[in-house]
C-alpha cells in the first residue's frame, strides 16, 4: 500500500488489496494485515474468513494463502508444518539423536528442520553445539538455548514463503565453514535423479550445505520419496544417509538402497 493511500480503507477495497498481497506473497499473516491496513486483528481475521467464503483464500495457521496454493508444490512453512506433522516430529527426533555435544551442525530450512530444532532443544544432555541455519524460524526456535547452543544464521535475502535466506550472500558463510553434520530438507528424493527441491535459489543453498559438511543426512517424510523436482541439490552419492518414516513404499525404499543410499526408517507408532 502506498504512503498516500488512507490507512482505513473500506472493507471491499481492503479485501481487494489483501487478494493482491496473497497473489504476490503466497502467504499473508493476520498480523501483516493488521499492521499494513491499520485494522484490528479481529477485523483482519474477518477479512480472511470472507475471502475464504468467497473461494479466494485458504486459511492456514496464522494467516491465509491463495486458493490455488492448495495444489502448489511449495507451501508456506506454516502449512507444511501441519502436514505429516507426526512423521516430521519422529524424523526430527531421530536426527537429533545423531548429534553429540561439541559438534557443529547445519540445519536446513523447512518444517522437518524445525522439528529437528525442537528435538535438539529437548536434548538436555547436549552442550557446546554450534547450529548453522538458513531458516529464521529455526534460529528463533533455538534462541532460548543460547549459550548452551551457539546459533549462526547464514545471512542473505529473505524468502517469506519459507522464512529462508538465499543468495545474494547466503553462500558466503557456507564457503568458510566445515560442519560435522548437515541435515538437508528437500521436496524430492529419487533413485535416478537424486535429491531435488522445487525452489531453485533454495536448492543452490542446500547444495552448498552439502559441500560444507563432513557427513550429510537428508531428512524427508515418505511423501517426498520417488518425487522429482526442478532444482537438483545433489546426487544420492553426496548423502551418507536418508531419514524417513516407515510409511514409505517398500519398492521405493528398495530402489534407493539399490542406488547406494543408506535408508533409516523411523517408526511412526500409533
């Protein structure tokens, strides 16, 4: 909204502006609407609910996304966090169990990376762990653990959809460090095409993370397996292991293992 536009717009016009923001950003928060348009959060929620009723938006935690986003490959992290939440939690716990005190660890952006960060917080036995991340949500999740953990953010340009940091500048720090472990998220793991991601700038940062670590583990729930996306991160040979859930199709797991990738299936339980 430009500086010469009134803060208090009539509701129909304000909702037109919100539609434009949804199309532009892919996700709009209740707090953003309240701040940008000078309305209460109750009014902002009413605006979003109206757009949902009109078929123009889909409500997600904290805000909304455009209705066409329901079929999009990349979702806002708020929506992705709620998808396969139990599987991501269990994968995050299994990943956190691999970390030892005194290690340096790269934690990639994404909902599984956020689950990993939460599992690391719960590891009260850990100390002197350095966490390097390109995810603002991950950094903020771990902020309370300083100085038990050191938290380093890569820097770079902010992508609102995932709250991720990409080039320019995101790769500068990654070229100067060598971590003990890297946990890499993705949108696809395929025996023939390797590990891929829907967003090209993020795929490039993930590729640099792979090169910056001694041991590299891809973390992906079963829905990502056998999927190929646009941005190639690396071939399977660049990864030491895959952590996924036991809901994965046995034939897909067999193909990945035949291709040389060590696969650990995390049980989901009840």
